C-alpha cells in the first residue's frame, strides 16, 4: 500500500469539507467579518489543488462558486504558512505585488487567517481585503481568528451531517457518528428499557455499568434549567405520536456541561399508541461555543448590533445597541420594537425594515430617531433565516459636524457674495441691495435695505429704503409697495431709531396682526405689513467707520423659528462687512466727485471761432477716484487760426494733473509767442519743458485750422503734428471715415534735439475731426489697431449726428467700463455762407477775445 503524502491528506480533508460546505451559515460569518472590520470584501476560501471561493460578502460576492489557481491567490500563502497573513500595502509587498489581483488594483490590502479542521489540517482561509492600503491591528487579527473558529465548526458539523445522511454501510455510519459525536438510543415503552450505544454513553460521561438503562436515568443527566421543556417534549411525543426534538444541556459526572440536540421517531403498536422510540443525539457543544465566541466579539464592537425575529421581537442585543436604544438588554429581549418605540410606527424606518423582511433585500440608510433616542444613526439591515439583523452606528456627532460645516460653508459663501457685491459694483446702494438679497432665504423670508443720507434734517426724512427681496415671488409686489411707504412711518420709539442712533441690534416678535404701536404709525405702511405677516424681525445697523450708514430689516414668517442669539452672532460679521462696504462706497463716491470736479476745473472752455463748432468730453475711468493726465484745449491765435490740442501726461495722481496743467499752460504761451506751425510750436514746447524742469512724459497731437481766403467759402486746411499720439479721425461730409495715420514723432519730454513734422489735410463744410486719448480705443490684451478700427466704424455710423450727439454716442458705446480716462475733442466745419446753427453757439472771433490786442 502506497502511503499518501501530507499534502494529499490535506487535500482529501479539504474536499470532504468542501462537498457539504454550509453556504448560508458561512455567509453570515463573512458578512459579520466584513462589517466588524469595515472592509469592502470578505471570503471563505477552501484550498485543494485550486482555490475555491465558497462564500463571500461585499464586492467579492460575484466570485462565489469560482476557482482560481493556488499560486495566484494570497490564501495559498495562509495555507502553506498555517498562520495569519497580514498585508498592509500589497502594491509594495514583495510577497504578493506580482499577483494579478494586486497588479490590476483589485486588492490593495489583505488579512487572512487559517481555517483549521478538527484534526489540525489547514483547509483554507477566512480573509478580508479592500482596494486601498490599510494598517491591520492585532485586534483585527484576533477578531478574524475567532470568526474562523466559528466557520470551521460549521464546516465540520455540515460534513458530518452529510456523511451521516449519505452513509450506506453501518461501519461508515458508525465512524461518522463517532467523529461527529452522534449517539443513538432505543426506548421500549412496554418494558421501560432504554438502550444507549457507546457514543452516547461517552457523550454523557457514562459507561454501561454506570448507566441505569431507564428514562429516569436519562432525565437525571439533563441540566435542571432544561428539564421542564425536555420532559414536555417527551410527553408530547408519547401522547400524540409526534417526532421528538429537543436541544438541551447535559451535566456529566465530571461536572462538564455539553450542549446536545436529540431527535427521535415514534413507532406505534397495533393499537396505534406509541410502543417504542428510536433516535439519535448530536453534540452541539462546539457550535454553541463558537456562537458564544461570536456573541462576545459582537458584544465588544463599537457598532450596535441587534436581531429581530419574524414577530419583530428582540432576540439579541449587544452592548453598543443597549447604549443606543437606552434600555438594558433584559428589558429588550422578547419584546417587540413597536411596543418599545411607538414613535417609529409610520416612519421611513418602519417602511425600510418591513421592506427588507418582505423582500429579503439588504438595505442601508441614515435616519434621525425621535424621542427617546434623539440621535442620528447609520442603519444597515440584513435578512437572516429567522428574522433581521440590524447594525446601528451612532453618527449624531458626525451629522452635527456636517451641519456645522455646511453652516460655515454657507456663511463663507454669503460673505463672499457680500464682498463681491461691493468690489464688482461701483454704486454703493446697488451693492447694498445685492448684499441684502444674499441673505434670503437662508437667514430670513424677506429683507429691506436702507441707507441714511447725510444732513441735519429729521432722520425719518433721511432714511431711505433702497431695495427689498422676498423668497416668495407672489409677495414681492406687496413688499415693494411696503418698502415705498415704510421709511416715513417709523415712530420716535421704533427699532429703526434705536439701531441708527445706538448702533444696537433689535429683535421683535410680532403679534397677529402686527401691533403698530411703538414701531409704525397707523396708516398705509401698517396695513401692508399686516399682509406680509411677519412673526420675527431683526433690525440690524450697518456701521461704517464711527457712524451708522444704514439698516437691514430681516424678517421671518410663522413657519420658521424666531431669531436667536446664534442668528445675531452669525449675522454680525455679515452686517459689519456690509457696513464697511457701504461706508467705503460713500467715501469713494465723494473722492471721485471731488476728483472729477478738480479735473474739469483744469480744463478750459472752448471758443466758437469763425464757422467752426467745437465740442469736448472728459470722462474719468470707472475704477479709480484719482485725477489723471488726459486733457484737451482749444484757443484762437492772433492770425485767426484755431489751435486744438489733445494730450495724455503719464500717471493717474495729483502729480499727473499738475504736470498736465503746466504743459497745457506752457503750450498756450508758446503757441501765442511763436505763432508758427504745429511742429515748430511742439519743438519750442520741448525746449520749454526741458528748461522749466517740468519733468514729465506725455503724448499730444497739436493741430491748427487755417481759414480759407478772406471773403470766400473755400476749404480750410487742417495742419497737425503728433508727439507719439493717436491719429486724428476725419469724418467726411459724404460719410467716409478716415484715420489720418501719418508718421508721428517722439513723445513730449524725451529730448529737445528731435525734429518734428507737420501734416495737412483739406477740410470741407460738414467735415468733422475727432481728437481723442487712448481710453477710448485701448482694451487690455487687444491690439491697438482693433480699437482704432472699432472707433472708425462707430464714428462712420454716426456721421450725420451733431457734434454733441456724436460725443455722447461714442462715449456711451466705447467708454463704458473703461479702465482709463477719456478726453475727446470734436471739430465740425460749418458752411461759411450760412448762419451758424443754433446748437453751435454764437460766433466768437479773435478780436472778441482780447480788446487790448493791436
């Protein structure tokens, strides 16, 4: 006879267990393993010459019933080593990183413990794993090892049971019975004799000599706490010829206790009564010990676990579930969930539980349990053969943290919207209204934004409600009507006056209908407020730097809780930002107004010379409150020529404005003194700027309009010279728009040694010339030629407009949202043989300018 190798013996033992593996019982073990260790997959694998996936839970469920090569599995390492295998990071673990399941990203970490049969043979592994890396703890290994004991117990009992059922020879049956701890008995009711085989005698710790051979001898070995239900089962079997079945404890003479289950079949005599009972006893001690170990593991885990039978009675409750449910398990076991927690009846929780019980489909959901639990919980409900298993994880703190995080996020978003309103909108009141709207509906159902104008009059006359917003579009019209009449209706004892003059937040709780006394005088405002149905109001002062600039009135209806101290605290930062934004807007507007006023004061009035119409516009940049260096000028020389200039001195501050005024005044003096062409005048200006140490750079285009022959209506001559400036635009009377793009010379202030050149163009009656600065054409990131073409195209569309209308249209179309100042000077040639149009003003000739000139 050839002796089998150790591996062949192991494989044979494994196949024996594999044939009858109890998938349902093992499935509970894998499910518990995955949940206790919080992994994405758990498996029971038996290893013969290949690896068999017997049961699995989680993402590995699809592999149930499949086989893989031993060498391609981590379970093979567990079997070969006969010891737990811990792989925290499979990708970087030299033992397993080349396996396909690791290379493809299916497995990132692994923990497996051996499944050891009763004879000490390692038959497979119980393992858990997941996609990402994980540091396994000794506790994790201990928990999995305990569950492995339970799994092997189920495997052994199932194998023995199957062998018992399928045995065809007495020797095989006897061997299986002995291995499984199954004993047989025969009770003859006629003579009262009870016969036990050797297995059963050994199970009870007796011998043929010490066993009395009667049913009383049997009853004397039953645990006293189980004697009543065993006796009842025996009586029922004898009386009604039913199958006998009972699970109970046995007290052996050596004081050891064993769990057994006994099943018997009644045999009736001729009269139909039971004459004999035969049956068997199976040792369940290992199973009960495994269940006890499993119960101990469940009892120590941080997740609540409970089971319910089909009648909704609690059958198991671990310690964490006791804490969550607020009752000791003694008060829970045997009672129904609906009796203990009637508040759950009719809720989503009841619907989910009944759905799992009806369909057998696992469910996971979060819920907030009402009184008396007062908490939020993550629930996972799984079907069990005898009811439901429910896992409860207390997430009350996590939900509270999420809500706090959400509130902080919403608060930050509101602050960002407020800041954006004041940074992106030049008008402070518009920004205030936008900021107020951002508070609805999160903080209130409706809001009114108010500003307090400067002055000495009564505060009610200076308090203006500038905007409002309502969460209900159907009530927006009513709110707008109320806003229009409310400001003048405040009383001297109102919350608005307190907020304005004391700078304190006022909370109001309204009666139904709202009581006007102390807040609003009787009248239209009060009647409209009744229709808006306020329940709780906050009047919030908007404080700037040392003063209150306005108010926010924030209101909630009866459907929402009244404002609390927490609401006031949360809104404090918002109202502070809004108040500062409103204050900054006021200061900016004041500075901008002063800057524009100063800028315009530095620009001269234009003359109306001989049949020429001059119009100019100066527009400050939208993003600044400083005066700049853009300028225009027009004056008549003593020879009758009209001198026109547009320039741009570098900088946007008071220094640029001062330099611009100096250059303008020097240019006027030089032009009158030199009385020559534009190029010669600019060359003289170069020397003057240098000698007077003006110390600035700039561009300019200087032009003269020379009259035609005396007494004729002939063409005029436009003569100009450019110091690095943009080309003039000539609009011909026939509709053509021509950029007079000629060679230009260096900027002003660079050097006095460069030549400057004149250029000429003829002007007919009806022709228009535009001089302008770069703010009208330049755009950030855009080629200058694109801007010049845009100006030419728009000007051509407006060729029939009056000079004033032309200026207004070009500024509106091209200077909106400008990043730089704009100076625009327009010259229109009027017919010399006709009266001046009324819009061109009176004719002012050179002799009219100064009567002292010779």
